[in-house]
């Protein structure tokens, strides 16, 4: 039996978080919600609490990280939370409303998630829909996807989108704690999933860039990703050489 946790990482999402929570409520998915805020300097926390109350979403918990652990650090906090509370699967849904949870619902209803360790939303799948995404970024991502495919020995159509699903079986392999906390965390997690021979499947998603504030510096991220790819191609064990850190968070809201 599936026990689902929807993890919503947030940073500067005050204009989008209500939309995310409204869509979550409309999806009618049976799941607990864990929203983790990375010390947003805006009103993300207030807006999130208001939306959870307004749309009567429960059970729901909001955590605020003690420090800004970046996206990767928030993943580590959420994965640990899921394991401690015996969830069978974690759905990662970014709080900036670029991805749409409804793209994953049919797979869950068909119990497709029980067949795989990782269901990964792909912005560049042939059946995906991109709205407001520049041609330059599409081209750059597709080039990097080809390099990632070399590492993984499989066709990679996305290095890390804002909608993914992981099984507890996958999360119990805690080597991801050594991965970097920046926006390349998903890339390391992807390499790990293939190199460790977990069962992975990509699915098409809708992706919209409208009023979101990007925290990614494109050229910097591309350089870091390429460096990671080269390191792993040379020595696969290089993926696990980072320090394993401890992370703390404060419960801000519980319903």
C-alpha cells in the first residue's frame, strides 16, 4: 500500500505558492504535504500557511531550514523526514508553479510508481509541453542531456525538473547525503540512480515559466554540470566523495 508524501521545496515563491497548493487540492491526491522553506526573504511562509488553511489541505507540515541549505539540502531534509515517518514514496513538486502535479496523477492511479524506484518528470520528452522556455535554454539542456547519457549509459531526457517521484527503497540508500547542495544535486542523484542500477522512467510534463524568479545562473550551472560529468566519467566513485552533513529545521506549521 502506498503512503505518499508531497515535498514542496520553496524559496522566494510568494507569488506562486498559493497556485501550487490550490492545484494540489484540486488534484484530490491522497497524500501528506511537507513544505520546506529555505529562509525565503519574502512572504513565502505566510502565503503558504494562508493557502493551506484556505484550501483545507491536510495533513500538512511546514518546516523552515535553520540555514539556507539550497535545493539539494532541502531534498536531504525531506528524504530523511519521509524515512522517519515511514512514507513509501516522495513526490517532489517545486513551489514555483513551473511543473504541474496533474502530469503525474495518471501514473499513480495506474500504480505505475510501484514498478519503478524513480519517476522523473521530463521537460524535453517528445510529448512534453514547454511554455515560456527560451530556445537557447532548450538547446543548452539538450546538449547537456547528451553528455549525461554518456555517464548513465541510457537516454537522458532531463537532468532534473520540478516534478519527480522516489520510492523509500531508493531513499534508504543514503549516499545522496554526500551530494552537493546546489542546483546540481538532481544531476548527482540522477547519476547515482543509473550507476546503482535502480529502475528509472521518464514521463512527459507541462512546464510554464511565467512570473517565476529563477535562482539558476545558467552558464555557472552548465560549467559545474560539465565538470561533474567529466569527474564521473573518469572515476564513478568520485560521485560520493563529498562530506555527509547534518541539517536542522524548525516546525512552523502543522495541521
